């Protein structure tokens, strides 16, 4: 620091950069400038010829002034004064201690403290992956997030749902009593295998759709991102467990109807998160709650019953998120109800071109519902399937009322809903 005793300036900080390239030195200078006060002086020594060329321009762009420069022969030295327009880092939080729940836990809902707890209504894209609450250096790059408002993705119950999702995880290898699977009459095993094929097929859509939207969510809204990650893991487990059941007991994967693929494709191609949440979580997975309850009720073996019972608990969380999210979005902007009607109409129009029924699945549900394939069992099964369709319609309407739709709109949308259930 001795070089400038002559001019009577004492630097507040120094950057020693002998032998270093210009790029890293400019970063060191930027960091050092951020750490000193306005009017303070930074001493920089070293660098290459490029630094000598660039330092003046860098100072002009970054609100600093070169107050002296000295060619010491081997190394050059500069004194830079920080001006009032220099980018400043804010002060990070310090001294925060999250409370312990029950004396030991820290739940997600407990972390809303200080800057970390400050969830903005609108988030810029240039915070990227900076954890919410950290102090970001000025000049960050923009990220390709498209869901940049809280209303786009939030749900009031999100922290609680995330907590539930973690504590209710299960393992499709270990937690299903696979050893209790006994041979079944062929028509019944075929029916179970057909239903498992259909369920697995739908689970692919349930996995791919949140996976598609997750990277579009601004990372300021990390709670919905974490929750979507649990949905994706749930759906992976559902694909696994339904496929395993089809393969486990002397049957195998059965038929896939084109109508199912058209229906799922129309869901996958929906690029609007609000409409997609409504179609997938409220209508599709909502309808699946009733389907899974039907399968559990009529399951011919304890393994099938346990699989759909567990899957249904998982789906309940997905539906709860969808209902809370869409309801909140509609409160935020009630005119968006028109988009929901339109999304159901568009999808119904796409599916008009298909047969609108899935004979293998309806047959399988009939056999399951009647307990076998004799005429009497089919008659009983047919009645059970008609009741299932009625209760699906009924509960779909109830869920839409919870979301905030009026009864005529809910009835109309329920009628338009895909015969594929999802
Ligand atoms: Fe699922
Ligand atoms: Fe789901």
C-alpha cells in the first residue's frame, strides 16, 4: 500500500492480481468494490496488458473513477474510487433462527422468515437459481422462466401438502405384500391386467405434464417447484407399481386404446399451466380418485387393493393442489373461468374424432365390478360401472364447485370431460 502514501490516500481494500488474466481480475475488482463504501478507494496491483486497456472502461460502466495509476515497472497499480452509482450488494440476513416444531422439527411452513420468507407477487427472471433470501450480485443473466407470478403457481396449502407428500412416500418394491398374490380365475386376472395397463398409461401423462412445467416456474416460487417434484416421484412409483401388478401374477400388459392416447396427448399438449392444472389435477386426477376407489372396492386380491389404496392417497394430494391453485387463480382473476370452459370445449372437440369409448377397459371394469364373467356377474358389473360413471360425474361437479365455478358451468364441463377419465 506504500505506493500512494504520496497522495495521502489510504485504500479501504486491495486486490493483488500479479500475473492474472483480465477476466478474473475484473471479477475480483467487482467483488471488492461491492464490499467497500461509497467514496472509498480500492487499490489494484498487477494484471496483464489487457487490464491496463480495460480498467478505465470498466470503471466508467460500474460507477467508479480511476484516481491514480502508477507503472511500477513489473506491475501496474491503480487507485479506484467507488462512486454513488456503483452497483451495491445489499446486506444479507443474519441472526435468524427458525423455530423447532415439537421441540425438534423444522417444517416447510416454518421457513418463511426474513428475506427467505418474502414471496413476491411478481418475480424477475434474472434471479435464476439464487435461493430466495440470498443477496444477488447485480448483473445476473435472465433465465427462461415463463411462470413468473405467484398467482401462476401458488396454492395456500402448498407447504402442508409438501410435508404430507414426504411423510407418505412408499416403496413399490417393499411396501406392497407381493407374497400374498395367489392365482386368480383367468377372466379376473385378465381384467386386472387390462386395468393396470390402462392405469400405467395414464400415469405416464401424470408424470410428463408436471415435469414439463416444472422448469418454467420461476425459482422464487420454490414451494410449488418442490411439491411438483413430489408429484413426479409419485407418478413414477405409480407407473412402476401398476406395471408390476400386470406382470406379477401370470398375466401381462394388455391393450391400449387409441382413444386413451388421443386423450392423453391433448392433455400433454396444453401449454397453459392454469388450464393444464384444471384439466389434469382437478378433472383428470379427480376422476381417477373415484376410479381407484372402485377398483379397491372390487379388487379380487389384497395386492391390487393395496396398490390402488396407496395410489389414491397420493392422488388426493395432487387433486388438493389443483383445487387450491385453480381456486386461488380464479379469485385473483374471475374472468379466467372462461378459459377453463374453453379448455374443456377444445379438448372435447379434439376427442370427437375418436370412438369415445374404451371397450377393453369397460369390459375389464365390468368383470371386476361383477366378480367374474358369467352373465349374472356381467349384469351386476354393468350396474356397478354405471354407478361409477354417475359418481364420477357427481364428484367432478363437487370439485368444480370447490374451485369456485357455478353449478351450470360445472355441469357443462363435467359433461364435456373425456370418456378416458384422464
Ligand atoms: Fe398417479
Ligand atoms: Fe397424480
